[in-house]
């Protein structure tokens, strides 16, 4: 089973959200549909701008915890290394 650590953004250089899931398509759908009240619903954070894939939950959770300690500018650099245009990657993984 795959586990995903992902970053969502409201817009380019906007509000960021970091999460971990074992079903990224379902989880992103929930964010986009505003199915679960909370941070991403309140701040309209629903564009997948970066993600990594892991083979086990413990490694993914450890990576998420590590990234949560990072400064915002480090996270922005991480996004822009792979996705300089801040394109929503959801369509590419949902099909």
C-alpha cells in the first residue's frame, strides 16, 4: 500500500496545508468538495501542489512531522523545485 505526504495551497504563495493519507485521490476529493469542516475548508486550501509517495505509514508520518517543523520559505522552495507554476496536480493523479 502507498502512503502520501502532500502539500495543498489556496493559490500561488497562498495558505499552505500539509497532510498524509493512504488514498490521495479520495482525500483530495474531500478537500475539494469541502466534505470535512476544518482548516482547508475555512481557508479554501484545495490545490495539490506537491506530494511524495512512501511504502509504509510510519515513514510517511515521520516525513510529515519533519515537514511540519519546516519554515514556510523552505516548503515554498520544495514546491517550486518540482512545480514552479504551482499547477494543481489533482487532475493528473485522479484520472
